[in-house]
C-alpha cells in the first residue's frame, strides 16, 4: 500500500493542532482513519517528523545470480513442473533448499508466470514444419485483405464458475446441474474487410456437421465474399465434405 503524501500528513497534523479540534473530526475531514491520525501525531511527538517510515521490502532473495541461472535451467527443462518439483530440481542441481512460497517468489521475480498452452505434437514434425514454412513464404506477396479465416467455437450452457468467495470457516457449495445441457456452436469469419474484423456470424445448437457447414458457406458467408476472396479453413473434418468448392465459387 502506498504511503500518504507528506503534504497530506502536514495538513492533518496542522488541523489537529487547531484550538478545539477533535481527532475523529479531522480524520473524517481528510478521509483518513482514526488509527492513522493517532499514529501520525504520536510519531510527530516522539521523532519530530511527519515523514512516512520506509517500506519494508521483505526478505532478501534466497538465490544469487548463479542460483537464478540454475532455476531458469530447471524451468526450461520442465516448464509444466509444479513448484514442489521445481524446488526439488533446483536442490538436485546444487541450489539451496526452498519452500514452495520461496520458489514461487523466485519465479515471479524472474518473470516466469504460470501458464500453459497445448498444441498437437505433430506440429513439430519435419513435414509439418516444412509445409508451414512453404505456406508463409507463399503468402508473402499476397494481399492480406483478400483472406477470410473461418473458425468455429462451442460452449455448454450449463457451465458454472469453478471458484467463488465465502466468509472464513464457511464453505461455498453452489449447485451444479445434474445433466449436461445443450451445446451451442458459433461460426465466424475473421477478415480485414469489416471494421470489427469479425463477420458472417452464425449460432447453431449442437455440433457442426457437413450439412450445417455447407449451409453456412452458402447462405451466411458466401453473400459477404467479394470477388478474389480467399477462404482459409483448418483441418476440421466438416471442412472436407464434398461440394464445398462449388459453393465457395458460386
């Protein structure tokens, strides 16, 4: 918490020194707590100053530069390790014994944050890497405004929040639906042709199959396409049904 400014402290002390002033009224006038006002006056009497005490930075880091490098090596070797596993790996690498909280603080200080994003393992194969490189190189000379990227996403309407708040010593036990509710799928086109960058929206109940996607391409996306537009689809199976090329070229 940031300390009150010296200017405010001086004004509070001056108001308290006025004849007939009451500390509680001064505290309310300057929107500060009564406890702060009492401590401020006591500090003025005992030290002669109204300046704020220096903030305590907390315990010094347990790791020096060498320890930081060992910790970074452990994190790079197994990025999804738990804090306890990181502490054990650091100890095995010659580092000091760290608690879970000390390990967390060290990771935060090095700006290594808790996150994880999964992708298919085959994305790193030589064949796929080569294909991605060829694709990017082929697009280098293209007009990016011609491209329209079609994506789908779905959600379940009975999802509930995983966390909440309750008074100390009490549990929070919200009800969860007994049966899973309906899924809703949203189809959309990402394009530079619209100011928002998003267009051709369609919401459908349930999953998307070949017939639904063909209808989306024909009745929703198709009318928004301009001549020369390039529709980019991913490897989803419904994108491979017969007849989509004819619909897109209409």
